[in-house]
C-alpha cells in the first residue's frame, strides 16, 4: 500500500532543523533568474521536532542519533493513545485522614492512567541523517 507522508519529524539538532526549514520555506530571490519559482514542499509537510529522539533508553543524551529524521503519514498512523483512567482529584474532609495531624496540612490525591502503543511501523520511515 502506498503511503504518502505528511510529517517530517526531527531531533532538536539545530543543523537538522535548519535544513528542514530551508526545504519547507525556500524561496528564490526576486532579482535572480529563478525568481517566481514555486516551492512544492512549502505546504506538503508539517515539521515536528522532538528532543527525546536522541536519547538512550535511560534518557541520557545519545549524540549518535542527533541527525535522525523521519517521514510519517498521519493518515495511516497506528499510534494509539488511550485514556484508561480519567484524571481525578480526591479532596480531603475533616475526619477522613486527609489532614496531617502534626502540621494540620491537607493532603490531596490526584491520578490518571494512559496507555500508548504503536502497532506497526508501516507508516513511518527513518533516516540516520548520514546520507548512507
């Protein structure tokens, strides 16, 4: 199945971001022989930057991934975010152990549960940015 990408996803590497900006916003100088050239990429892609791509599994910086970029199709994406438990707030009341007896501070309880999953990778393609 042919999937047409509509997103360019990059790391937060300034050089990679600038290259994508040049591609998407390129215009020819009106005083040159290419004046009036139409940029076919101007509205074809949306640029998404993520600072978490160039990291290890533990969250440490991984400089070998700083040039990574991706083409993704939001139409065929199977990236799911599910709300398993709606966010909630439980407020204390007198006598329900919501108050800290030694300081007279009130304790509030909040919580929520979410699930995220990518079923397949058919909708996204990656490049290491090394030109290989």
